[in-house]
């Protein structure tokens, strides 16, 4: 059974600090524009945070982050402990990802000291969360335990959910690195449980990504035991539904699915998830460490089964990507498995050279992988005919393997003891909490009794004062009543005016609808009473007139009702994110018959991805009126073209009888006349103004009318 402690360590620290949810350009701020040190520091902290997230994919961003953080430290006052703690943390973060672990450790400790000076529980916890895996890497167990104890004391006394979530996760990592797998599992499950409670009540993408990360870490924990590979897969599947909240986390999930399916012997599923990850990262400006892991895991599957030909493309690609990444961690892993490949193909000297390069790094980072590399080296030396060297490496392998086995047995007993002690401590904390609650209730009762006595005396005084103020305010109340009566008379006057306006409004509507409605009645009456007078040609003309009159009634009624509604005080836009192409398609489908009747072609090139924050109904009415005008005034067998960009929607139509100046004049006309045309354009213009937009008409030299909706932002 091969352990993954090194990769688990990397996954823990990287993913806790790598949730990226929204793009942010890491542009260095101009500090000369700020007048106070506080503004400069806040701006520089935001800059460092954007470098840490690296959403814009800047190359060498960790080196830039390190330099930026050191600059922030240089101009931050010595008494600003909180800001200095943050800058020290950013500097350490930058050093860590440059594989300068000694510098990273130094600056993480500086961050811890500043956080403790500032009495900041959150920043102290953050520093300890980072230092635990770093100190593990240096095999400095006393420092690891010191940071763990600080974090443990915070966890035992805080009710801050965020600190508990990250703290439990870090404690799980701590015990996982010690191979206390049962205790590690308990802490990771606590972290997951806390995040799950929040997840059930929110759609916050960062919380979803955090939950997915914890499921990923628990899955890695289960992979440490061969019999729990199936449970590892189950936990991954539980977190997968939330992993999409963060692209880096989702990529890590695809890599993990590849690994676990390869471990379970299901190579088809492993290859499937590997291809999904390759498709997602093929255009990435930086080398994906997940792609290196995917190719290594597939190559290992084939190498373990001596299917050398199938392993070749994957081990080659992993080696190429690792070298392009310039990451010592990825390079040494690729070297180990490339060495195994060369050994199986008989290229022993080349294999020995690669394994010799990988051994020092493996010894520093992962004892399990160091032992495996020693075994591979001993076998390769033997097959190369170097018997003395083979014996030396085998003896070293045996010694290290025995030491590792003893450590595992010891850790297993210590794990069970730690788990028991943790349970006992938690029970004591719960018991003390209940006792404290009893004391608090007793103090509250005593305080409540004293408060009632004080309130009684204060009440007598207040009653006396109230009697005085009631008499004193009597005259003020009378004055106020007189003032309110005057306001009421004013409101009554406004109401009468509103009623009068309403009567006029309905009068206009009734007048404008009477004429076209009467025309329809007359045409229907003629058709009913004298059908024999109509020839086939006149009957067709009669039916066309009837159709036209009906359409006029519908158009007039729609325009008048919309216009009347637009005059209401409560007629305000309801803003939401709207896809422009959907609105255009809907309005074109409603006008399909009229477009076909005039044999007009429609060219719609509006991008599917174009969206705006606006009122969908308002914009639909505006587009509908402009399209109706385009069809109405468009020449038969002409073409209507629709295009758009981030600030405009354009409608082009060929018209020999429309005049752009007249159309623009209709937009500006504020008079309501039942006999006038262009009422729909007035309504569209009013709605556009309420959306912060303008409607403009222009005529090109080739008789093309351009209707444009121009948004202000």
C-alpha cells in the first residue's frame, strides 16, 4: 500500500489558499494618488490579494507577490500590527510557491508574531494553519506541535464558524501527516459538517468551493487505506456537485477521479476524467499540475502491469509538463516514474541518472516516496550490473522501510490514544459549557431583579414627567392638527386634479378606439347584409380592409394602453440580467406573418453571449415598436439586419418612403393626439429614457434607415 502523504500535504495547503471565484486583474496601484497611509496600505493589501489568487494567470506571480508584500512591509508603520501580519503572510505565501520553504517559514512566523501582538484570533489562526504543513515539511515536530497547540486553544474557545472550519481542516491535516488517520478523519468530518450546514442555506460560490475542498481532502484521507478506496470515491462524488463553483477545485476533482479510478483498476473511467481535464486546461497559459498528476497516475497504472507501450505517451507527457512547470516537486515525481519506465525498457544508466536526481528531493518531502525510490534504485542498479551499489541501496531501503513500518505501528496506537483524549476533552468542554450556562442564568436572574427595582423607581419619575409634557404638548398638538388639515385640503385638491386627468385619459382612449372599431362594424355589417354585391375581387379587397382595420384596432389599443400605463407614478423598471438575443428572437417570432407577407429577409447577428442589466418588458416593447416600424416602412423584398454591441442595438432596413428626421421628431413630440401617428414611438422613447437609453434614427445614402438603441452605460 503506497501512501500519498506528500500530495495530501500539498493539496491541503494549496487548496485552502486557492479558491478563485471571480476574475480580478493584478494591476499595481499608483500609491502617489492616495493621501493617507491607511488608504495606501488598504490598496496594497488588495493588490497582494489579487496576486495571491492570480485569477488573471500572471506568470511568475508568486515572485511578484513576494516582492510586493516586502514592499508593503517597508512602508507599513511598526504599530500597525494587523496590516504587517497580512503582508508577512503574503510574503511567506510567495516564497512557499517558489519552493523557498525556509523563507516561507520565516515570514509565516513573522505573520504569527504580528497577529499575536494585534490580538487577532483570525490572523493568528491563519498563520498557524499555514505553519503546520510547512513545519511538517522541515520535520520540525516541536514547531509543528507548538502551532498545533496554539490553533487547538483557539478552536476550543472560539465560536467563529470561519475559524472553526479552517481550524478543523488544518487539524485534520496535522493528524494526517502524523498518520493518525482516525483522528484526522474526525476533524475533517467536523469541518465538512460545519460547511454543510451553511451550504444548505446559501448559494454562495465560495462556501460551495470550500465544501468541495473539504470533501477532496477527506477523499485523500481515505486513499491512505486501500480498503477505503470505494469510500474515497463516494466522498469525491458528494463534493463534485459543488466543485464547479471554482475552476481550480473542479480541475483538482477531475485529477482525483483519474487517480482513484486508476487505483481501483477502472482505467476506462480514469482515462475519461483525464481527457475531461485535458480539454479544460488545453488553453491554459500556465502548466497545470493536475495534468502532470493525471498523466503520472495513468502511466503508473500501465507500468505496474508492465504495459510499457501504453505507459509511454503518458510518462513522456508528464515529464514534459513537469519540466515546463519548473516545479521541483513535479519534476522529482516525474523523474521517479520516468526512471521506472527506463528501467523496464532496459535503459538502466538513464534510469539511474534520473533516480539519483529525484532521491534528494524525495528525502526532503516524502519519506514514503523516498523509500519507494530507494527500492527502484536498488533494482535498477542490480539490473545494470552494479551489484555493490545495488546492495548499498537495498540495505538503505531495508533500514528506511523498517523504520517507516515501526513508525506506522507506533502512530496507530498514538492515533487511538489521541482520539480517546480528544473525545474526553470535548466532553469536558461540553460539561464546562453547561456549568457556565447555569452560572450565567443565576447572574442574569440577579441582574434582572435589580433592574426591575430600578425600573420601578424610574417609572414613577417618568409618569410625572409625562403628565407635565402631555399638558405642555397639548397646544403643539392643536397647531399640528391645523397644519395637517391644511395639508389634507391640498391633497384633496391634488386628488380632484388626478380624477380630472383620469377622465381626460379615458376620454382619449375611448375616442381613439371608436373610429377603427366603427370601421370594423361597418365592414362586418356590409358583409352580412349584402354578400351578393361582392365580386371575388371586391370580396378579397373587403376582407383585406377588414384585416387591416382589425390590426389597426389592436395596434392602437396596445399603444394607448401602454402609453396610459407609462403615465402612472408607479410605472418603474424592474432590472435584471437579460440576454438580448432571446428578446430579439421572441419579437421576430411574433412578427413572422407580417414579415412573410412583405417578403422581407431578416439577418440577425446579435451575439448569444450579449447580456444587459435592464427591464426585459420595457426593452421588449422598445424593440417591438422599432421592428414594427422597420417592417411597416420597409420596402417589399428588402432585408432587415439586426446587430448589437455592448452599448448599442441596431436595426437596419431599406425604406424609400421613411424619413429619419420625421421619425426623430415623432420621438420628441409630447402632445397626445388621437389622430396622429407615431404614438408607439413616443411610448418606446419614454420607456427608453426610464432605462437610461436613447432611440435615434439615421438614414444612409443608400436609402437604409438605421434605428439605434443607445445605452448610457
